[in-house]
């Protein structure tokens, strides 16, 4: 494999040494100290993040989809974010899609050399019948993952929107993306363990990206997840409370509305329509 000339800050030696000699208290104190630098690094990239969000929203409001593609920890983070969108925002499965090098089995167990295949990423994207309406966001802490670089290059050639989230500057992944986001968090506490600060930074940006886009697409009202899918008791209780607050009805009435209509938005809308249909009482 051809070596890149970029400076891999993510691979630089940790600021700490002799970790095995540290007490538990020292370990967690120093890990936490490093973690505190992550939000500051993310803040420095606000302009890039904003551009990626706007580009993604523009495509999705026209019927496009959002794809995340990565390897290892980065790929898993994309899958987590994608899998949370349907229950949180009530969108259909397949609107936000996470793809990982090595396929679904790589979610739990590393697949050897899967990330080194420059052609497989595009093949994986094509299996979803990707179109020019869609947006592909490559996730790679190093910014050098061949699987991601190849996918972004081919996506761009096909007219697909491209973005990325990386933790090194001037990386091949960033150069292949129209809307790169570079979060420079510095060396990891354990040298090269990018599941730590880099992974945290990527998770923060993914939260911003999907949440902001879904809000702009109208999937949140006020500050409530009115389109969420109530798939467990906690979410049912949350939905009932939202309906109560909106309609000023009893728990029993709110629960009946939620069970009948499936989510808060539909329940409230139906109740409001029904209320309008009831003729006013004559004095």
C-alpha cells in the first residue's frame, strides 16, 4: 500500500507514559483530562460542520438519503447513529444508512484487511442503488482508510454528495470529500487508540449532523421528539406525557390516543381535528 505524506496526529505518541503504573484514580483523571479537549476541538470545526449539515439537508429535503461509510470504530459509530434515526425521529428505515467495511459481521468482530479494499466501499454503496440525490459521509479517524477514500472518490464521480468526519488535517479522505469536517483532537491517551478521543469527537459530530438535519426536516416540534416510535415503556410514558401537555387530557385519554395513532404528532393532530368537528355548546 502506498504511504501517505500527511502527519497522522492520531498516531502520535501519548502525552502520558507508563500507563500500567498508574493507579485507577490516576487513569480516570488523565483520561477525563484528555476527553475535555474534545468539545473544544469540535467547536473549532463549527463552520465545516454547518456546511455539511446544510448540504445534507438540501439533498434530503429533495428525497435523498444519508449514507455513513467507515471501517472499525468509525463504521460502527455511523451504524449506531443511523439505527437511532427511525425510533427517534419516526423516519423510515433506509433513510439514514450505516455501512461498515467487512459487512454486518464486522460490527461485532474485526474483519481482517476489509478496510484496505479501495473498491469495495463503492460496491457496497451501489448495492443500495445510490443516486445523485444522496449524501455519503465517510467516517475515518486517520483520514486514510482506503475503503472510505475509494468510496468517496467514486461517489463524487457519480454526482453523489460527499462529506467526511476525520481527525487528521489534509487527509486523503478529506481531499476526496466536498464537505470535509476535520476534528483535530491530538494524540490519544493510549497511543493510536482512536476509539477514545477521536471516536468521541466523531460521535459528537454525528449527533449534530443527524439531529440538525432531522430538525430542519420538521421531525421535532418545539423541543420534543413528536415523531418518535414508542417501542418500549419508557418511550410510551414520554409520549403520553407530551400528549397530556399539548392537549390537557388525562393519562388514560393520552394513552388511548397514542395507542391508536402510533406517535405523538398524529395523536395530537387527530385530537385537534376531532375537537374542531364537535359543534359548540348552545347557551
